[in-house]
């Protein structure tokens, strides 16, 4: 089961879901409605486990620096 968090940012409101079972997300959501943001260190450490997610077109891999954590860019 996933956990849902309501976000109220300067760009508007949106929902973020945290799901421990990646196949569940990919099976039950439309591909164009799911976006993944993954820390580059996590992507490197868990490359094999995240292969199916990393290959998705809506996946963004970021360097988790303080500058990159801002939506102001």
C-alpha cells in the first residue's frame, strides 16, 4: 500500500505517492501519469533493482545537491 502526501508549493498543489512495490506502480498507473525522481547515488547503488524505473521516459535522475533540490531553476 502506498503513502500519499499533499504538497502545496509555490507552483500549485499536487500529490506525491510513496509506494514500496515498484511493479505495483507500473502495473496500475498509466505510464504517462507516473514520474520518478531518483538521486544519482541511489540510481548507481541500486541500478539493477531500479532498471525498470530508470528506463522509463518519465524518470529524472538528479545529483542531489542543494542547488538541484530547488524548483526555482
